């Protein structure tokens, strides 16, 4: 029996409606997921919801994360501050494919104000159903967090 993929999901107010639509999709497809908020469309600060998603993935409580804000960029910057997180801003299905295939992205960041519902689902499906290619890409990923590379700055 194949293990079910587990997903941590969160958004601010600007991503709330797209997040709710994604949750309906996840329920329909019987994914295991946890919604880290926000739970309304009232103004909210994206770090308050992006950090818990990143922590959940970082601590291996969930396989993947999905974060949504207006542009997707704010939540993407937040989650990428966490060790072991490789989040990618995905605005098209082909971007989602490549970031999984080549970058082994584990969090998908979405621009809620710029996607139609169907586009968001297409991106999520591609993200969740694309595997990592390994090979030369693993060597590159392993260089992302190297402290000695950072110290050269």
C-alpha cells in the first residue's frame, strides 16, 4: 500500500479564497492535510501562517507545504528562511513541474491574487505528482545550505 501524501497549507487574507478552493480539492482527492490558517478573509499577516507551515515540513510532520498570499512572494520569502525548506513561487503548471523535477521543492508558494481557481489546482496537481530527478540536481541542492559558501560573501 502506497503512503498517502501529507500537506501543510496556510495563507493570509489575500490567499484565503484560493486556499479554500485548494482545500476542497485536497479533500476530494483524500489527501492528508492540515490548515494552519488564516480562517477568514479579514486582514492577516502572512508570516503568522507561513512559519507554521514551514515548521511542519521542516520537522517532517508533513511531506509538502502549500502557502498562498497575494503575490506568493511574501510567503515564499518567509518559508525559505527555514532549514531544509526549498520553496518555489509557482505561477504556472510548467514552473511547478520543473521546481519539483530539478529543485526538489517541498513547498509550493502561490500568488492568490493572480491565479484562477483552475490554474491553482493544475499547479498543485503538477507539484504533488512530479518526482525529483536526482542526479546532477542533487549535487546542486546540496550546495544551497553550505555555510562555507555563505562565508565567502
